[in-house]
């Protein structure tokens, strides 16, 4: 999508701190980190949210989850990490492009606010 900030990041139109890339997945550091390690992992194909995952594109979610352990290991998250996706307004999804947050680098709270 032409107005999607993550599509522009993937296309190289907006700079990012890339940590991983393959033919289907792009991962980069969050500009407002909520933990010492905060990486966003996105499919290169635009999917608006988790609600947009279907039989035709679900293989991209599998590719993301194949990449996540590699990214976590490269980031030194041997003691664990959290993977989160937000969906819709009530889920606080700020960018309408499916993305997963990898959070780690410290003991994370066991409850959400």
C-alpha cells in the first residue's frame, strides 16, 4: 500500500535499523522501544492485521515465526522474550500492517496493564 509506513520501510523509502531480512520477512528496531530489545517483524506483503490472515497468506505468518527464533538468538535473548501482535483499535494497533513485536533483554512484567 502506498501510504503504509511499514511498506515504505520495506521498500527502503524510509530508513530503518534492519536486523533481519529474507524474501518474505523484514525485521527492524522499534523507534520507541518498550524493552532493551524491541524488534518489529513484518511480512513484506501488506496484510492489514491478524484479521487479514487467510489461507492465501498464512504461509507468511509461518515464515515470520520461523525467523523469530533466529532474530532472538542474534539479539542475545537466550533467557527468553515475548512476541506480541496488536489487532484493531481496542488492541492498540498503531500501524495497519501486520507486525509482531519481539521484546526482551530484561525480565518482563508478567501482567499487562
